[in-house]
C-alpha cells in the first residue's frame, strides 16, 4: 500500500503537469488572439484601400444596424479585393448596388380575387 509520502509525491507531480498544461493553453490563446488581431488589421487596410469615404460610411451604417450582415459584407468585399475582381475604388453608388445584390429578396404575396 502506498504511504503518505508516495501519495504526496503523486499529488505534487500531478499539480506540476496541470500547471504546465495551463501555461501552454495560455500561450495558444495568446497566439490565436494575435492572429485574430492581425486578420482584423489586414481587413481594415483592404477596406480602406478599396472603399471611398461615402462607401465606408454606408458600410458602417449597415454594421450599426445589422452587425452580422455588415461583417458578411466586409468579408465579401475583402474576398473580391483579394481575388483581383476590384480594379478601382468602390464608391457609394456601387456600394448601394452591392448591398442590393447581397440582400436576400423579401417574399411578397399578391392575393388576387376572382
């Protein structure tokens, strides 16, 4: 049967293992956070490069009212820019058209009586 010293030694080793695992988890979390911040900075730089002031204001308005929709539109714009499909800056009118294209059509019902 294990005596008290053996049990204490096992507990100490287990505590050291847990501390090492937690330390490693924190480092991974910091790396993930740094990666997210870098991706966000890159996204902002691309949007700043390809959007005029008016288009940026319109996009910010969409983000204020519907954050998830705004994020989706930003991701789409970044993808378009990175694939080379955006040659010039996008102005406010082009942004309006892009928003219309990306917004799902609302279903309307027409009831006609005979």
